[in-house]
C-alpha cells in the first residue's frame, strides 16, 4: 500500500491539471512560455503519475485496467475480471 499522503498528492495534482487545462492550452497556442512558467508546476500533465486505483502502487501499472499487475493477477485468478482467465496450454 502506498502512503495516504502520496495518494492525496496525486489527487491534488489531477485537480490542478483539470483546473488549468484550458489556460495552458491557450498560452501554448499563443507561444507565451513566460505565462506558462508562472502557472503552478503541478498543473503540468507531465507531473501526474499513474497509480493503482486499489493500492496506490506507482509501479507495474496496467493502463487498460487501472490497477497494478499484482492486483490484476489476484483478481484474474479469482475470476473478478470478466473475460480474463489464466493461460494454460
């Protein structure tokens, strides 16, 4: 499990990104890079890191499902993810 503070930080960044998205696009279109620099750093979408929705794990993230590889494996083995089953040949 990730620390609660790290999960909260990522949520805060996501909110800032949504808040400043239109303004960032407008400044980029104009080519006003000094205006972009004055915006908060965390309003840049590059600073957002994908995390597991269940545990907050930052590594081993599966984008298609939104969870980490470990949770994916456990859920797939127990049949909680529809259409996914363990391969055997």
